[in-house]
């Protein structure tokens, strides 16, 4: 993550009026009537900065609604002209880029399937060379930060300086509470390494259900995200795609009104002193954790030597199942999440295996 982006800060984007930058509109453009009705209701909120709609819809399986295509660009253009809202749509190839630009689309976003494909990303980047527009790149389907960064770099190197990242969560084989796992540490790491890069949260695709939209939106604001992209439909129950995760404009307005916006810094001297003290305590505990892990790995190495002397395999699945079951039970009782305990002990277990493997394969 050593490369830096050459970008314009989000406060220089012409449609940025303050945090959060709010992008809202239907998952899919379905009809001219649906588009205008939704857009008018969003305008009345006076809280939405950009109107979004999917024109070309990449669907997982054939036969699903795949969008209205080029006709939807006419509706976006007319909404922009009549209601004064900047408009956005998803693009997946150079043809989409060319058509969207011809119809005056202000913001292009690149979806999770496309951002995972360097060939597709380079095709889009080549189509954008020499163009002044705004491009947002969603994280790839899988939790691969380098792939996400690479996708952003390709667009940036094409000369696009109004560029941002969209966090929409990551697919998982196992069932989880949300449609896509947030894995917040990945966008946090992105923001840490590239503080100048605008970061937008897509709570619709993370949650997969409208009842999760507020909590995910608030979480992203607490993490100092710059904006939100939320799917909004005038009648979600009749939507042709992702109806369970779309809000009515009225519901969106209620969520935006409830959001608590916090600042990253403070001039309050008392706050700064208290925070410094608490952080010093964290540093002490972190050092203790590292000391304990060092001791644990020494025990793992001793186990490796005993197994080597007795010609026993490293992996003992029954023992691992006992460890993780006990850890989950104890962790939950201590207020730690199941996800955290699972990730932590899997990492510790893998490191223990590495240490045992090193001992067992010593000359």
C-alpha cells in the first residue's frame, strides 16, 4: 500500500455540500414514472446530493431483470435537467462509459464484480482517459484490499482525480446476519493508508434488508466515512430487483435525520488528556497481549517437539474443536463477539501450526 493517489479532496467536488455526501435512488431504473416519482420525493427531502439508478444490472443468474439499458439514460438525463439533481449509474465496460458520458451522467460507479477483474478495469480506465468526471469504485466481491487498490489506481492513472471508494461488504459462503460481511477493518485500513481517498458506505448491499440500513449507516459515520449510497424506491414492494433492501424516500429521510455526525478531533483540553490516558492503557494491554502470545507460541513449539519425537501429525481436529468451542463460550460471557473470537483463535491456531511445523522440520 505504498502508492499514493493524485486526487481532489471530496470538499472540492461540485456536488459536495457537507458530510455525509448522500447518493440515493432505486437499485434499478424500471420505468420513467418510477424514476421521476422517486427523484421528486428525494428532492423534497433536501438531503440528497446525487440521484442514482442502475441502468445495466449484472445479475448472478440468467433470467433475472438485467436493467432497461440505454433507455434509462434518457430518464436520468431528463431528471437532471428538470429537477437539477446530479445523476449516477453503474458501468461495467467501455460501451457503458461512452453511453453514460454522452447522456451527461455526472458520477460513474464500478461494481464489485467488475472491480475484481483487472482486464475490465483497464478497459474502463482506457475509456475514461482525458475525461473529467467522478468515478466511485466498489470493493471487490472477495476481501482483497490489493485488488481494490489496484482498481482505484487504474482509474486514477487514467487522469480521473475525482475518485472515491465504496464499501459494500464482502461475499461469504456461510450464512451471516448481513447479506455481505462488512469486515470493517478493510475500509479502516484503506482510510488509514490513504486518508485523502473519499470513502462511501453502501449499507443497502452490506445489510441486504432495510431494517439494517440505519445501524450500518451510523457505524460508517462513527468510522468517519465521507458519504452514503442508499437504495431508495418510491414503492420497494414492487421493485424488480433487491426489493428487500430498498427504502422509501420517507424512510430514508427519517434515517438521515437520526444520524449522529461526530468529528475526528476536538479542541477540548480535558478530552485530549483523558483520551491520551486511555490510549496509554491500551498500549500497556497490547504489550501484555504480545507477551502472552510469545509464551503461547513457545508452548506450541514444545508440543511440536513432543509430536516429532512420537511421529504424530501436527493437526489434531478434535483438539481444535474443543479449543474453539470453549473460547466461544468464554468470549461471549466476556462481552466479545462470536465473529471476533472466531477470527482471533483461527489466527492464533494458524500461527501455532506454523511454529510446530518449523520445529518438526528442523534438520
